[in-house]
C-alpha cells in the first residue's frame, strides 16, 4: 500500500488533559489513528519505541523529560518517527532548539487547531512545517546566523541584499522595487545565491543552519 494511502499513526504527548483531548479530537476527525496519549517526556519516549508511530505531537514543556530532549531520543532511536513540537513560545531560539533536537515541525499552540492536520501530513511526507507567524522571525534569525559564517562571503553585496529581503518575507516584486531592479534580475540573483549556498528552499535553509558547527564565540 502506498504511504499516502495508509492511515497516519500519531502519538500525543501533553500533560494538559484538555489540550491533549483537543489534539485527539483534531487527529481523529482527520481519520488518523492516535496510538496513545501520554503525560510526560519519558513516557513519550517509551511509547514511541513501543508503538513506532509515524508522528509524535510533543509539548515542549513536559514533566520528567522536556520536549526537546524527548524528541532527540526518539529521533535517534526511531528515525522514521517524525516529531512536531507544540509550544506557547514563538521566538527563533526556541524554534531553532526544537529543529536542532530533530523536530520536523513547530506549531504555536494558538494556531495548532487550524494548522495541525496539514502539519502532520507534511512531516509524514518528509517535509518541514512551521507555524506561519514563526517563519519570518526564524528566517531573519537564520540569515543573521549565516551572515556570521564564511559562506556569505561567496555572495555579492546585491545578493546579500536580496537574501536579507527574502528572509524578511518580501516578494520578488517588492524586492525589485526596493532595489530598483527588474523582477527577472531579482530571480536571477536569488537563484545564484541559493546555488552558491547550496540551498533550495526553507527546509534546506534550516538543515544548512542546524548542521553548521557552532563557533567558539557563540
């Protein structure tokens, strides 16, 4: 049976009963299977190893073992299991920490209801999913991290400008107007810089950053 035809199996880890039940309802309504509801990080790891779910919905703040550490262990022991972190925090530091732990998704709890099902399907198919409002802040953080490292010297000053504006969520037309260029010139610069950095899309950009070694100054 093809992967997309199979019922997605989901483990829910959240110590707040009302939140867990709400997640259960959303997953069940999408005709996915909930393998278990657990209340702490260690139990999440145990049940993930036992049930081998396709996706784990993981609260970032969990008793016994926090969400990031539980994610790291699950991803090391069961690489086929994808993890989506659920959090009230929306700053780039928390998002990057979750991605470094191995999460493939990060949802702000306030937007989970409308994004959850799409997020599960996306990570199950091997992609990344970030809550919409997190993307611009993360991209800005990522670009400034790249800016402190050697690969950026490969880019021309104009390509760096295009990269910065792209990170801020600006469209090609907006960037063209900002830099007094044609849209085609912006597309050419963007293609060139992505090729130089070996980056094709947001997921690739995230992978690039989290695989970079941390400098002694950081």
